[in-house]
C-alpha cells in the first residue's frame, strides 16, 4: 500500500534552482544568496532580475526591469475602469483576486502581473475609502510607486526602502502552499495568469499569507503587557492558533522574522513603531514562545515571518487590510519564477489519493492509489 503524507509533509515534489529553506538551521538561501544579504542590498527590480535570470524568456538587467515594470503599471492602471465598479463593496484581497482574473493568459506577461498587484491594491484601497485612484508614476520603483498610489503623497524614502526590503524578503520561500499551487496550475499549461490567480487564493488563508493582519488584532486585543497571560490562557482554552508562530519547515526561528524586526527598528519614530508597540510585541512574543514550549515540548514552535511583517507594514503606514496584498506584491516574483521553471520541466503534477469510501457489491480490486 502506498504511504500517505497528509499535508505532503516531507514530500519532495519538485527540483528548483530558486530557493532553499533549511528548517533546522533557520536559514533561507535564494539563488545562492542568504536572505540577510538580499534584504540589505536588493530592491524589487534587483530581486526580479535575480529570480527570473535564466527562466524568463530573455535576461534583462534590474534597470531594464525597473523601466518595464513602470510601463506595465501604466498598462495595469488602464484596466481600473473595468475593475473598480465590479469590486465595489468587496474587501481589497477579493478585489485583487477579481482584478487578476481580468488579465488574459493569452497576452499577459510577468511584468504586467507583477505591476497589476500594486496598481490594483492602491486603487482598491482608495475605493474603500471613497477616494479616486492615483495614476502610477513609471519613474518610481515598484515599492515607492505603490506608496504613492496608496496615499497620493511623495513617499518618505525610509518608508519606500522599508517596503522594498519587506517585499524582497518574502519574494520566494521554497515550495510553500501558494507557490506549490502556482506550480500545479502551471503544470497543466493553464497559463501564467491562471497560475498566479490560484496562488493568490492559496496565499489568502490565515494559515499562510493571511496571518499578519490578525497579528495586529492580537496585539490590540491584548492591549498592554499585563494583558498577555490572561489573553493567552483564553486562546489556548479555545484551541486557537496564535498567528505569527509555528511553521511547517522551520524548527527554529524563521530568519525572515529578524530581517523584518530590523526593518521595524529602522522605522522607529514612524506611525505604529513607537516604543510601546514594540515593547508589547516583544513581551507577547516572549510569553507565547514560553507557553508553546511548555505545551509542545517535542515540537519546536518559534516566531515566523508574519509576526514582524505585521509590525513592519504597520510602521510603513499600510492599513492591516492590505497586509496580505503586500505579501502578494513580493511573492508574485517567486510565483512567476516558479511558473517559468515548472513550464520548463514539463511534468504535470498529479499526486494520488487513497480511496476510503464505500465499495460496490462484490468488492473491488485491492486498494490502490488513484
Ligand atoms: N499556535 C498554537 N498552536 C500551534 C501553532 C500556533 N501558531 N502552530 C502549531 N501549533 C500546534 C498545532 O496545532 C499542532 O498541535 P496538535 O498536535 O495538538 O494538533 C502542533 O502545534 C504541531 O503543529 P505543526 O505540525 O507544527 O503545524 P503545521 O505544520 O501543520 O502548521 C502552520 C504550520 C504555520 C500552519 C501553523 O504553525 C499555524 O497555524 N501557525 C499560525 C498561522 C501563521 O502564523 N501562519 C503563517 C506561517 S509563515 C508564512 C508562510 O510560510 O505561509
């Protein structure tokens, strides 16, 4: 009988040249570089060049990618008159899902997909606030232009740099749920738009990319350092999972958590990054880690990327309703690179299941996977 691995734990389903997550050591390598080095040096266009190199139809430098993304944001903005009326009243994440579906598998390239995420997100958010959308500025970098399209103001360089760092830090991460989804859809040759749309749907869930908004809800509910213990007791009694903690692969601290914590530290003085917020977050983190260690002594559960992503995005000035969309803005680079890689490997992904339902009278052949 075939072995079952629920959740596909430990199953190696693809070879990739893109990234390697070492869950024991707490290390993330993207195309031969440690994530800390990438976070220190790269902006969005450099990260795109790193991930797409050798996979996209032709190699282009970060400068050319920056220019192409600027033009693609203008093209994405031309779709807003169709998107906005159709998404009135929807939460931004659902609006973005609808927006991606407006693109065509037949003639949408990876630049347009990557550009559509910030353009649609900025306009969708402004629509929820009753504000008109702001046209993209193709001269800006991707992070800077997103902040400009969101706020209508020239972004503070520190905030734009912090967002760039956040985006590149989450751009790729092995065969996570959304990237796997993208590869499954790409493997059927459905096309890049379909693959990325499916990936966004997987990202949206609270166990994956939907966690950072609830991290801030958690901090708000706890209120102050004295509130940590009673709040935790309530959560464990209710069997709730604590957002921003635990990981399928890491058995130690997620290295991206510290990169993002560094982003928050650099933004001290900005909204949401005041001393009290950070002190509360650190107290909550310490208390949760201590409690998880007691409750799961044989299963190391540590802080994951989402905990400090939440604080970083808040300090950058993003509303929490946009945190998952900001995650998508970075991860779309990884999705598109994996889609290229999957399309080159050419093997349709089709695992098997074990049937445990009723059998027709007379029985059936010995259980096989199918
Ligand atoms: N809070 C409370 N209990 C937890 C948590 C948590 N955050 N994470 C795991 N556990 C428990 C889990 O319920 C299980 O208990 P039991 O054996 O009694 O059923 C035990 O710890 C072992 O769980 P696991 O096998 O380590 O968990 P998993 O691999 O199935 O799930 C996870 C990984 C990330 C979905 C989970 O840790 C979780 O739900 N975390 C909270 C949501 C979150 O922060 N998600 C963002 C993940 S990082 C970004 C990304 O890569 O997507």
